[in-house]
């Protein structure tokens, strides 16, 4: 037996008698929705390279922090400790490699026992080089310049007469004066 559909008036009467569900509210913000997940992941996997970067001076000390910076933590596939990649400035790599066990011990104190098992040293300029009110970098000391003999000064001027006035002649004059000072000092 075929069933007939209600008419428009019957439909209005049926819908007026039924309660409808309220519209759902907007979804929570992404940050609020991810708080539990992020806390669980942080508890499971630890802090990461950003936490090391923020407290690197406290972890390794002032001397090593001037020469190094943590680049990234590479998680091991076998479940062993991670590998810490350190960016090292210039020839300091040999010093850092020698002090590697100490650095590993200090990093593991911060991240937890066995969190990092290896160091990987990458030579290059430090990226996060920000000065924070520390002492100014040491400037190269200029040697005190003393007077040179007037006869030697005239001889130098005569030797450089063929050169046109400019930066080359000024540099050669300074070089000649320094050579004469060193010769007078060693004589």
C-alpha cells in the first residue's frame, strides 16, 4: 500500500509539535584543541632543539656558548638516544670534539638521562648571534707608533716620488715607516 505524503498544512503542524536540535556552536580554536596533544607529545619526546637554544648558555657555559649553537635534535630510528647537531664556528671544532663527552653529559642533565647519545659537529657561522649587553668585542691593538729619523723619512719620500698621490702611495708610505721602525727597534 502506497503511503501518501502529508500536505503543506499537515507538515507545518507536525514540525511545530516537534522539538528541533539547536545549531552546533563554532569549533574551538586550534590552539585550545591541540593543548592536550602537545602536552602528551612533549611528555613523550622531550623539549627539543628550541629549548636547548633558549638555555644554551646555562647548559654548556659561557665559553662554549660563544663558539657553538644547537641546530637540531635528530631522533634515532632504533630507539636509542638522539643525535645533537651543533653548529661550530671555524677552528673551534677540534676543541668542541674534545669536550664532546662533557657537552653530552650537560645536555642529558637538561633533557633527561639518555636523551642524547651522539654529537654531530657542523662547521659554519653561528646563526643566532645576538649580543645582549655583554662586553664589547676586543679590538685589535695598534702598536704604538714612534717617530722615525728625518733622513729616513726623506729617503722614503724620494723612493715613492714616482707614484701618484692616492691610496696606494699612502699605504706604501705607512708600510715603509713600519719597516723602518722595526729595523730601528731590532738594531
